[in-house]
C-alpha cells in the first residue's frame, strides 16, 4: 500500500477529494495511490497543507519514504491538546 493511500485513509478523504486538493483527475490520484507513479512535489505540498488543516502533521518523509518507514499520520500537538 502506498504512503499516499495510507495518508488519504487516515485523513478520511475520498479519491475525489484528493483529486480536488491536488487539482488533478481522479484517475491521476488512482495512479498515485497505486504507487505506479510518484506524487509530484507540488501535490505533496498540497497534501501536507490539507493534513495540517485537519489537525495532522505530515511531511515529505511521510509521503516519499519507503512504506515500512512511514510514521503514522499524527495529530498535531496543538490540536490534540485542544
């Protein structure tokens, strides 16, 4: 399972919602989620921002590192304490 898929599921986003965040088609998102193509850096930045808006901290390492090394998409400390 790709890191982007794990992050999408943790954020409870549909593929269509991710497509809207990235500004691409749902089929492009499907390709990223399958791991056939790497997510472009501009889309990664948008995913990081969307996660932050939902109270989660992720970074480029969470998106691009090998799947076994992905940290869980953690709630931002300031949001978790609130």
